[in-house]
């Protein structure tokens, strides 16, 4: 599933081709993509508008169009964007014609979405109800992270995957950040030592930056606009390395399930949390 670095990679590749261009047509071939708005209605609203800017917030790609019209794309599980491919692949859900380009939203599992938000204030409200702090925002301080986690007994991994806490982190980058921090994914989010929140904040930024530098990770469907793969999967220290020796200590990396997601851990570098004393503690 594309996370912040993958969406940012797409944004950077797409920006020069689309900013300033006018949307000539938006052909939504799968009505589920933009539901509850009908494809014809969406086409009427965005067609003819110029692209003012292309932003990213969390895992959303925000097409900021003229007239405070925002088309928010989310790739979800298997969405990819392809610019001017030689042929139209199976599972093409949307074709956007803009400037001299054709941009395809391809999505085998059909969880990807295009949502329309009209008005810059409405956009802020949309984000406010769904997304927490942006990891590279100066407001994302160790103290902020600690205050978000205070009193929370959910596993730290599940906490990091909650987009309402910190936006943009998914399964890959949560595992990589926790390994670098030396914190077990099942530790209660609110139970880290103060210094560990600082290490974790730094590790989150470090892994996301490394992911962007590597132009994302292509372990499943993620591809660049031209179909090329990212390379961060070659730099994973722990994620998807079950059964292999830890790069730091040689202990065999284990795979667990935390928060319903496949999770990779070195139990030497990331000590297993002690059992709770009271059964049923909240
Ligand atoms: Zn280790």
C-alpha cells in the first residue's frame, strides 16, 4: 500500500506535467471511484479547470484546481498512476486528459478513490477530521508525539498506523521506524520513555526521508508514473525480512501480527514488553 514516500514520489513526478495544465476530460470508468458523486457530475465540475497546484497531505494527493475545487486522490491498496502509457492496462479506472497528456488511474482491487471537496476551508475541515500532524511539519515535535500517545494502551504500531495521529505512515515505515527506535511494536503507545518519543520522532522522519530519496518502495503494486519501481524495498532493515538475521545483532527477525498487519521485529533490539499485571486493564 502506498504510504507517504510513495505518494510524495508520484506528486514530484507528476507536478511538472500537470501544474498549469487544463483538464480537458475526466473519464471515470468505475463509478465506485468517485462515489457518491456520479462520474458525469464529477466530469462537469472539474472539466475545463486549470490545475493550480498539486499537493500532498498524508497519503492524499490534492489536485488544487481553479475556483477552490479540490480533487483528492487516494491510491489505497493497489492504485497506481501512469502518465502516457503505451497501452491502456487492465483495471484502468479513470483516464484524465490534461494538456497534452493522458493520466491513468489503474487499480486492480478498486479501493482507490477520487473525492471532490469544494472550498479551501472545507478542505481543511476534511483533513482535520481524518488526519493528524504531517511528519515533516515543524509542529511534529517529540513533545507533540508524546502528548498524542499519553494514556494510550494500543500497541505503538497500531498507534502509528492511525492516520488521525500522524499522517502518512503505513505498515512499511512503521516497522522500519520502530526497529530504528528499538521499541517493540506491541509496546503500549503511552508507555515509552520520554527519550524514546524523541528517538521515534527522529526515526519516523529518517525512514520517510530515506523512502522519498529511494523513490518509494515497490513490494506490491506501487509503480512510478512511467511504470518503474521504487528501490526502498532494497533498504529495509526489518520489514519483510522474517527469518533473516538482524542487521544489528544477528538475531532472527520474526513476523508477528499487530493491529491486523504483518509486522517484523528483532526481539533482541526491540525487547518484548512485559505482561500487563492486571487482566483486562484498559
Ligand atoms: Zn537485532
